[in-house]
């Protein structure tokens, strides 16, 4: 073998061709020769490597997608927040969401004491005076400006209405609207502000066996708290819709019919029947218009009637058969009451 002169002037020694081939076969192969550019684009599965602008744009794609999702979520969240804000204004009603809202402090949730402490400031005593006497009932504050939901039979025929809040403050009130077919009424306090509105829950979500708390003013005992369970749903309770039947309550009791029998007097010839929640929480005369509350502190019903084995209002006492108008009925009727309906 002879030496050959390379272009750079050095002599090149001949090699064994077989050895040379073996060396080349075992040498590592550089997959990136010539060397890559200094600013190499990041390849994406959906883009060719040789198109630098495209990978950069697609790199931002997931971020842009996440941003778009965030914007949609913010819009939905903003809408929800707006809805809550709208419902909790001074002239609107606080309402629990579809998943429920707890107004009871975390450490006291599920306890009667926690519910009583959270909701009692929203329950008032109502004294109604007419030309034939006076009576005492209860009511639920639904706005900080002094709107109160109660039973129609509590204020029917009254010439003067006085409301006492849980802190002992006394207000005069006037009737805004009534619905005798549902035994509901809306009254409003004069010159009131800063009251604690109750949160209206969802009575459609109530189940038999759910624990409940009742707050009202039985026999004028303001802020009385009792507890029990929901005993049944959709009980047919029949009440009077004529003023004569309603005025009987001024003497102490409210006539109603249940299971084909009449209690607390004669309901008269003009009546209406509504679906009620049944509870074994103790209710007595004066609880009418007060609140039936779930263990999260949401109002699920307006207490309206009670069964008494005595059969007369003067001897009436709780035997664990009470009835409440579902709060969803109240919410559905609220616009009508606010409009000044008086039927």
C-alpha cells in the first residue's frame, strides 16, 4: 500500500478496507448532522417541524383554550354571583341555591342550637287587632327592609298590626297582599331597615324523616323553638277562604279541615285545599306564620295548622301533628303578593 498526499499537505496512510468498514459500522451515528439551528422550534404532533411560526402558535393553543374556558366559567360564575346578589338585596329575597346553602356556622351545623341561633333573628311575633278582638301569630322576615311572610289567617280582618322582632323592637305594619287560597299574606314594617332576612330553601328537596326545627310565638311566647322530623309530604289541608271563617281565629284558633274532620271551629262554606308538609315538631296556637326550618337553617315551610284532639281552640295543644305550607309555594306566590293581591 502506498501513501497518498492529502490536500492539506499531510500524508494519508492506507487502511485495511475491512477494518475501516467495521469501524464505520460500530461508530455512533449523529442523527442531527449538520447541527440544528440555534433557535429550534418545538415540534407538535399536529405540526411539521419545519414550520417555526406554526409550532409557536400551537404552543399557545392549550393556554388559549384554558383561557377561553376560564372566561366561560367566569361568565357563569359571574352570573351566579349576580343572581345571588340580586336575591339578597334590601328589597329582594334570600334564596338557597339548588344545592342548598347553610346559614348555620360550621361548628354548629346539624344542631338545633345552631339553627335556632342562626334563624331566630328572622322570626317575628305578630299581634293583630280587629273589631272583635286580638290574636297572636308569627312571621318570617324575607328582606332587610321589613317584608314579612305570614299566614293570611293571622292578619285577616285586622285593623292594626304590630310586629315585635327577636331583639324586642316594635314596629307597626300594613298588609301588602294576601292569597286566601294558599293561606299566605305579605306584610311590611314601617320605617324598618337592617333586619336579618331568612333564607328560603327548596321544599321539593325535603324528604320524609328529615330533621326540622320550628320557631314561632305560641301563646305569645316569642322565639319558642321546637324540633322534630318531616312526617309526611303533600298532605291535603283545607282552610276557610271567607272572612267569616277567618275571623274565627281572632278568638284564638284557626279552623281547618284534615282527613274529613274539622278542627278549631267551622271552616265555613268557602274553603280551599293546599298541599302541606306534615311535621311532628310541636306547634301550638301562635305558631301560625312561623318557620319550619331544615338543619342548614333554610326555611322549608310556613307553619299554618295543627291537629288537636281537644277539637276546640281554647283547649288545643300539640299532639305532634302539625302542617306547614311548602316554601316553594311561598316563592311562587311572592310576586302576586307584592303586587297587592287581596284574594
